[in-house]
């Protein structure tokens, strides 16, 4: 999937979610949730229960249990879930469109202003000079060995940080 395809499909799903807020329908909500889940899984991977709980998607505050919902309760449920999922879609859109984040399954480039492989995505030429990575940052392979050596030297200077500095009373050593 290209970045433009993901942006376009996400915008359409956001518009559908906003329409559900105005005209709630449980059947339409369920179909929309399937399509939005499929798109988000393609872009970011499957979301486990932790992610869904963090996003508060599908966890309405006043869930009715043990009996059918009244039309008003159903409409409130649809509005709440659609609002939550639309917010998650907006975050996804922001990550791809404004922040230029790479996404799973991405084809055809690496984001706004990026050059991809040899300048193939976007209209910018490939950058001459040392290899560059995503978002035109120096490649990690450039000086990785040197950075690791420096980090080890810095860590070696701090080995005594966990040594007690003063004797501690016995009661505090439990």
C-alpha cells in the first residue's frame, strides 16, 4: 500500500465515522469497524487487547448487558464507539500524513520529502555522499562501531555509581 492510498482510505473511513455520529446504525458500525480494523492492521499490524484498551476503542462507559438495547441506548453506543475509533483513525492519519512515520506494508517510498531507494519516491534526486537512512538521517551503519565504543567508555566511567557511599544502619539494609 502506498502512503497516498493509506491517507485516502483513512480519510474516507474518518468521514464514514463522522457520518455514523450523525446517523447511528449498529449494522453500519459493525461493517465500518471491520473495514477500519483491516486498514489499521495492514498499516500498523494487528492490535492486541492492550492497544485497544489504551485507545479505549469499543469500551463504552455505559454498556448494557443481559438485555437488548433500546434504540436510544443503541444510538448512544454507536456514537461512543464511532467517536473513539474515529479518534484512533485521526491519530493514524496524523502519523502518516503530518509526521511522515513509516508504516507496515508501505510500498513506494518513505514519506514526505524522503527519497526512498535511490530517489525513486517523490520528485527529489537521490542524495550523493555517505549512505542515508529514513528521513534523510545518516545511516546507522556509518559510525555504529565508533558510537558503541564511545558508549562503552562512558559506561565504564560510571561503574562505581551503585556502590554505597556511606555505611548504612543495619535496620535500613533489610
